[in-house]
């Protein structure tokens, strides 16, 4: 509707009439407001419509002026129609004029949608350039990631073109009861039947390796391929040392990052008992596989997991056959890799370690802080040791009645400690606060059934608890002897008052963190202490408190022999031995010290002069020389000894005479003093214990406790006692009044008081059975 004066006047008249006749003021105002709004909108439409043709005319005029200088553009532009609706773009206009034209056009046509969109063109250009900038930064990112990929290639994703049949196969095994050795022999026998193999496989026992690093840091040859047959035990065993060594090598910055990448490959066959120990089934084989892969080894065949309880022999054969077929495959092999290697490389670059939520607080994981028991009651070690006659005290201590305790109760003689040092066997308690040891001696009674470790890493029982329960267990075993024929009543009664404690038995007692406190508790009860250590823990030895007698085992005189016979876990075992000798001659020179030599024929009986060097350095009070005792077959238990390695007593005496002569030649002041022929044992003592031509190697225990309770410093010569005639060297060392027992019931007459060497060994074994 178009507004005009007539309409306005009519509206005003109507409104006035309405008001004049009584209309409401509110209604009138509403009408006026509505009219005003309508009038304003109509006015805007009237103003906009005339501008459209003008806009077009101005645009046509400006185009003509711009292109042709205002002369109609006939000379440079073609136009079929004079209305400008189809004017062509100018071909001669300058860029400057075009810019002015575009700027004016944008100003005049701002409300138009097309011009509004054009205002964002610069923004679109920026977005289109953004990928170019991003693409320039991509090479830098790839360059940062390249080292990780390279590491993966070197450590895991190596493509091998080696002919496996041309490799030198090494079959490693570790065994306690012999099952792993039998399996390794089966694998060996199968591989030896393969005519395609260029080299005969080599079978090696991990416990017999002089140095693990010779094979797992330095690869023996360029074409070596490792096959390992590993059992798993739910307790500490020698295999733990091997796994610990692999882990230490991985974290040792001095060792090449991937020393085992030189191998052609490796594979592991694990055996175990999935029924009795399902959660620990083949776990040590899996650990070995884990660490060998971390060290750069390349898996050529999956890890075998065989339960020996159900058709294990057949499964071993099947696995071996599949492995043999794999060796015949000459196709290039892409080795499997461990994703954890990639994670480690990411963490090494400074990134934060990513942890799955379900792994947090997982007590069964590798990061668990839970401390386990050394010998748990449900472990095979516990069953093995208790079967051997041990009473396990707490979680890491043990007590056992010695066969000589039983012998002395029956009046059949005491052990060599009685003749040499005045320790009565029937009143002696054999105890160890640590069943674990840091060596795996070839002459060990336990054949590796006890745990091994370099340091303490288990729960710790209180010394008061250990002592009280050890005494209870010892007395309980003594009570069992009351029905045994021949037990002497007076000795049986005194046996319930322990007078001596031999801290040896098995394991390494000095590893126990509270060993000094435990010894103090023994002394508080009037029990003498005889501590035996293997000279591998100099820190603990230097801190040890006052003991009645301190033993240090010197099982060999040279580094190579010591490694062969003791098989220590520490790599610096010889340096540790030297430190302990220095401690004995300085810090612990106030102690009554003893070097204990256990002679094994074929192992440590050749270097007398080297033994003299050790004595000259350590300056012990006594040197106790004893022949090794045969403790059973060597089949499958890691103990290579046979009866051929057990020296005869005549051989022991010949060694001692040569030894004493060398010490005297050096002017060190030692001589042969006492013996116990029945135990193949002889004592060399410092001549300061020979007073007025008589030996004083025995101990006055009452005097010892008197001096100890006084709180004053005292020396070994302050509590000595005279050595009885029967204990002196040349008199046999058998206690008068006791009855000698012979295995076959052949009692000897006075002219045959000293048994032959062979009879001595047999008699020693018979007393334990009796």
C-alpha cells in the first residue's frame, strides 16, 4: 500500500472522531503506533526502489569512463547492447584501475550476498596454505622417529638369510633332579641323527660354565645357535643366578646394548608341572626368553612349555621334531620381536612411561614390591630339606641333628671338633639362620637343593624367634633318640642343655642381616658360637661381633681352582676373598680365627705354595684341613664328585706335612698339632699356642664367658685349654671311653686301632644310617 496525504488526513479524522465519541485513549495510542511503524516501513521501500536503476546507470557510465576514457568505448571494448547488461570485461584497463573499480564495487554493493562472501577469500587462502606449512615440518618429525625404528630393526626385526643347518648348535640345560638333563640328552640325540647338520651339537650344563658371560655376552662363534632346556621351580635355585646375570647384563652400561644379536638365533624348551604349580608353570623358561630377546637374541622357534607329569616324554619328542624341521627351512626368516623394546626406546627419549590401569597394583607383576619367603612351607625346597632331616625355622633358618650328635649320645665318638677344639658333639646344635648361599660348591651336601643368591632379598625373621624355635626343634629331635639302643642316660640328659652352636650346617649364615644380634643372644644363654663363612661377604665379616671361633672357608689356593670348586655367584669372588683375608689380619685380629680347607682330589690339592701365600696374608690362629666327604651320586644333581675325588687319610697327611714344611720355611710359625683320623681331619696351629712344648688348642668355655661378661678386651690366648694326649697328631684323636663302631661289625684289635682310608669313609657313612 502506498502512503499519501489523503490517507494520513483520513486516519487522523477517524481517530479524532473516535476520541470525540468516547473512545479509549489506549486504543487510540495503539492505532497511532501501528500507523507510525507502517509508515516507516513504507518509506524505506520507496527510498530503495529508485536506487536500483541509478546503480546500474552509474555502473555503465563508470565502465565506459574506465575503459575508453569516457568516449563510449568503441575503440577498445565491444558491446552489442547499449544498456550495459552484457558488457564484456576490459582488455586494456590497467591493474590500478581494476583495483579501484573492485574497491568501489565492494563499497557500493555491501549488502549483496556475493560481496559478503568475497570478504572471506583471504581467510580461505590461508587455510589452503596451511597443509604446505605442515608438510614442511613432517620430515623433521620422521627424522626424530628414525632412531627408534632403527633400534627395532637391530634388536628384533632382523631378516636372516642364514642357513640354520650350517650353525653350531649349543644345547644348554640346568637341572636339580635330573629331568632337564634327560630332556636335553633327548634333544641332543635327535639333532645328532640329522645328517643335514654341518656341525655336531654341543651339550653344556649352565652350572658347569666357568663364566656365563663367555656365552651370553661374548658369543663363542659367528654361527652359534642356542637351544636351552630349562625347568622351573617354585623356589630359589641355581637357575635364578643365570636369570639374574642376564638381567644385570641388560642394565649394565659397560655391556653392549645387544650382545646376543651375533647369534644366528635361539629357542627355549621349558619343562615343569602344570598341575601342582599352574601359576608358575615354565615361568623361568619364559623369563629366560624375555631377557635373551632383550639382549638382542632372535627367536627361531616358539618357546616350548611341556608338563612332565602327563606324557612329558612324548611332548618333548614332538617339540624336538618340529624344531628339527624348522632347521631345514632355508627361507629368509623374519624374527619376532618384543613390543616392550619399542616402549623402552620411547621412554629412553624422555617420554613418560604409559601404564595400563589394570596393571596398577598388580601384585603378581614384575614391579611388585612384595617380599617373598626364602623357603615357603608349600615349596618343593621345604619338602626336600625336611625329607633330608632339617627342621625349617621360620622362613629362612634351619636346624638339624648332626650324625655325630647321635654317635656321641650312643658313646660311639664325637666329631673332629671335640679332638681339635673341645666341642662335645652331644651338646652341640647345628643351625643356620640362612639356608641360602652365594656359592655352589661341588662338595656341598645338599647338591644344590638349597636357595642361592648373592644378597639377602627375602623376609627377615627376628633373631629371638629363630633361636627359641631352633632350640625347641633341636630338643624335639633329641627326644626322638630316647628309644634308640645304646644311648647313654647321662649324655642324653645333658643334651637338653645346648652348650655349643655351630653356625654352619648349610647355606651362608653371615648373610643373615641380624647375625651379630643372634650371636649375642647365644652368648646370653651361655652357648658358644662357631661361625663359618665362605669369604665372599667382606662387609658383613668386618662388622661381625665377638664370636667364640670364626671360620673362613679357603677351598682353593688359586683363582681358577676356586672358581672350579666353589662355583661362586660373584664375578669378583677372588677380590672378595682377598678382602676377607685382609680383614682377618686387621679388623678381626682379636678373634680366634680358623682357615678351613676342604680337600678334593683332582681339584685343589696341588698348589701348596699358593695356600701358604693365603696364610701369610690372613694370619689365622689355626688351619683346619679336612678331606671332602662323599655325599651320594652325582647323577642329575650338579655335583660332579665321585669316590675317586675323596682323598685317603694318608694323602691328607702327606699334604699337611708338605704344607707345614712350606709355612716353616717362610718362618710363619705354624706346625701340626692335633688330628681326628676318623674324619680325615688334621689341625695346623700357630706356634704361639704351643706353650712349654705342649699344645693348647682347646677352648676353656667357662673362661671365655667370664671374659665376655666382663666387657674387657681379650685375645684368643686368654681362654685356651691344654690339648689332651689322645687328640694330638699321631694318636688318632678318638675319645677314650667311647666304643668304635665299624660298618661290617669287624671290631679291630689294639694293633688295628687306626682304620684304613677306605674303611674310614665307609664307617662315616654307616654312623649316619645307624
